[in-house]
C-alpha cells in the first residue's frame, strides 16, 4: 500500500506528456530485445588498432590525465595523497559516506555490500526496485561508479609501478565481465552510467601508454563506454526528473564523445550533449548564481560537471562555450559571496557528497575546495580569493600559479540579496546572518529541497552557531531522512509540529510551501517574508517572519507572526552546532563553547510566556542531531520556544553573540496591536523599541528610534 501511495503522489507531480513518455519507456522495456553488437555501437569499419594508436597520441581529443604534469607533481603533497589512496585501492579497501571502511577481499564482488550485508540481485536493472530494497543502494552505486580508477592511473603515471596499472585493468575486466549492460544494480539508471563513464574514460586516458592496454582490452572497454553513452542519451532524465541527474548523464555522454572521437556516433553525441548542457546550465544555475535545486551540495556537483565538459572543449578547441563557463563563474561568485573570507559553508538542502571526477581522495568536496578548483581552471578572482586548493587542482594545473596574484581581500565580502536563489546574507564585522526566502526546490518534485522556508542561520568569527543540521541519510535510515528534511529540524518555525511542505516520498514533495518576500533592506539589515505552507490545514495559518539585524548592533531580532484560525502549537527552532552546549537561562538559553558563553537566545510571546524547548540526540523524534557526512549523525542541541494559542500570535527571539563578561538581553516583550507589532528589550547597546507595521505591500519597514 505504501508503494502504491508513492506512485499516486509521483503521478500527481507529472504532466500528461511526462506520463505518456514514461509509459512508452515501460512498454519498451517489456518488448524482447537483444544487446547491441560492437558494430552497432561504434560503427562498422572501425580499425581498432589504429583507434588505439590515435588514443595514445591523443589525436583530435583533449587530454585530462597524462604524463605532462608528472615532473611538477613528483614529491608534492597532491602526489603523496594520491599514492596513499591508490595503495588502499590495491588492498581493496573502500570507505563511502559515514559508513566504516570495508575490505572487499582478493576478488571484488560488484554486487555485494559488505557494510549492509546485502547481495544485490542479478536481474535486469529496471526490475530492481532500489527504493524498497533492504540495503542502501548509495553504497553499492558508489563502488560501481569506479571513481577510484583515476587514482590508480595517477599512481602509475607518478611511479610507473605496474601494480597500479595491473590493478586498474584487472578491476575493469572484472567489472565488465560481471556487469553486462542492463543487468544489476550498477546499470540502474542512466545517471550511474554517465558518472561511471567519466571516471573510466579519464582513467583509461591516464593509462594509455601502459603495455597492459592491448587492442582487445581497449575494444572491450570502449564498447562498454559506448553502451554507457548510448544509455545516457536514450534513457536520460526528462521532465520532473531533469535535475542534476540530467547534467550527469549529459556530461558522461560528452566525455565519451570527446575522448573517443573515432566512434561513429561521437560527433552526434557531442553535439547533442553540449547543446543540452548549455540549456541546462542556464536553468540549473540561476541568474544570480544560486542553484535551482536549493541544495548547496548539488550546486557544487552540477557546477563541476559543467566545468569538466567546458575544460575538455577548451583543451581541444582553445575555447569553451560561454554558456557553460558563465554558469560556473556565476555559481562560484555566488558561493564566494556566501562564504566570504572566513564564514562557514552554507548547508541548506540535500548533499550526497557526489563528485564529477575524483582526481584526489578527499572524501567530500567542500565549498572552498570547489572554489579553489574553479579558480585554478577559470581564473575567477572571487573563487581564487575565497577558495582553497584541493590536490585535484594540481593535477589540472592550469592557473594554480594565479593565486599569487589573487585579490588581497581588502574589500570585505558584504551583505546581499540573491533574488533568484532566494537567500539574504547580512554581514556585520565577523557576524554573518542568512535568511532563506527562496522556493522549496526545483521542478515539481523538488527532490533535494528541505522544508526550511524563512530559516535564519547565524555564524560569528568564522564559526557556526545556528545552522542547518545536514542531511543524515538517503536510504540507510529513512526515519532520519524524514526528520532532517522536515521543518522542525531547521532554524525556522512550525505549526502543530507539521512540515511546511508535504512529503510524498524520500525524494518527492507533493505540496510546496510558497514564499512571498515583502521587503529586503540590506543597508538596515531588515527582511520581511511569509509562506503559505500551513494554509492547507483545516484551520489555516499563515507564517510571517521579520529579521531585524542592524549592522551596528550586536543583537538580531526574529519576529514570527502567525495569523489564521483555530488553536495551534507554534514552535521556533534553533539548531546549534554540535560543538556547543546550551543551558536554560531566564526566558531563553545561554550557548557555550568549551564552557565560555558565545550566544544568548531570549524568547517572548504575545500570548503569555512561551515554554523553552531543548532537545538533544532524541531517538524517538530523530531531532537534536547534526550530520557532517551522509549516513552519520552526532547529538546537537535543538533549542527554541513553544506556545499554544489562538492566532494572531507573535513569537520573538533575540540572538546575541556574546563573550563571558558581556551583558545579556533582558526585558524582552512583544505586543500585537490591530495595525502594529511592538518589540521591546534591553541589551548592552541600550533599550530598544521596534514597531513593525504589517502590510501585504513591499513597503519599507517602520522603526521607532532607540529609546
């Protein structure tokens, strides 16, 4: 019944054309078919020996991995970390996400997950339902992406030790023999084929001078890549699924076409892939540089896929399509503006730690490492300034020397409003506050968005205080995922403990909360927005939030007003970084790091004193956790306030970064009048009275001067 419910929700997210397209695909799979022959895949007259020779000398194709940089890399840290990673691969030791390391034994079983103890079935791929399977398909997919093969190629280039080439080719032989096209979990979806094709094609290029690359082996690997490319186009993600998956499929198609131009379909594959990628770059990287999926991890992943294709085209043709490079550049400028010179990376939305191409063994691509890579390839000044260089940048080795001429940072990154992405960033000294006024996610299913409308985060001195608690899980712990996508886990407000948007499945929202921004005044540090997510209730409610964070004051004020009918529970939530402790103090919480105060939160309500709320590591609700890696979590305080009342009702929270000897907020109160909301408090800057005049028009706010 649960599965039928999911299908019903998924159908409602589709237009008629998508339903017809999916029916056509299902019917096509049911018809008898035979695997394509090598001739059908690559063309009838391919001279395989000549094709291998042209591959070795890189005739008519770009080079991403070869011996050209070895002298400069020998003895460096990037070389050392790559060799260490390759040595672990020689021992068949793999670590993915937050799971423990797995030793796979002398012969790798590509369908066995030793962490979950799962043997994935040898069935036609479309018959494997990864959504209802007992194991976590992410682990087995990660192994089958073969993203470790480039490390073996890099190690062989550095050392000419035949063990690395032998291992790479043995694994490729084993994988191809054990995973015929269209069978097993590894071929479940064109996306997996596309990401894997990138790694295999680049690794093969790195190993092109190895004596172990015989004509017969070259033919076998190339035919597998050709089949992958064919599936990337024929089975690409369309309609409501055309998010980062489509980018990955197109990037895989382009990589095969560019690195193997001798194949008869390659010119058409390249044309189709690049044309579609240029269109998707404009859709999925918004005009202000934000990611359309409302998920930072997927924005980084998407941008690096676009960067990979753009760089291959530039290396071959001496130029790259501006639609690709412009998308990567505006994404980098946006991310650089968010992280600035010292602020922590944003954590909104999903993140599955995906890589376009792994030229170093770092377990995750941080925002700053991503910016360093973009800076090395494109020379984007903001990316160079805000980024850090991962080892992968040394292998690409284009503009790493440009960092010496990078901007000094004399002009600090400032406050801004990204209207398309829906993020407001307010800076004052070493304090950064963000407020989410954007949509839930991308397309009708918003697969990777979280129900965090109007969320407010706070960092100070480059360290996170209040933030998004992370993803926790995709498939391994469905209850973790449901909680961390939900509203109560995020720094926003909820009604009756319900999510602002309605979940339809693990990667499906069937009803989206819509945000309306009334006013943003960057200079005075003011944001006014609301969402309609709770209008679906039998007794509907509208949630409106004001953020008041003047740059010349230490205290930021968040005013949540709920209007509507009925009697409800209204709750604010403030997830604290796991390095912090929280103690109830007065009408709020005092937050400490290593025993020293760093933040005070105070609460008040218009309907009487609110109840303080604090949760840490709760296994029943799965609240009070923080996730640094997928499939892992650690306890962290989730504090806030709760009131049970009939609307209209106002909840107010003050957030004051503080030191051990600094005065705290006192006398906090909020009053609702017919046409105004008045907030009063006293702190180290004096006594303050702020009066808000709610209006449905985007007019400037009114503030009564400090008394």
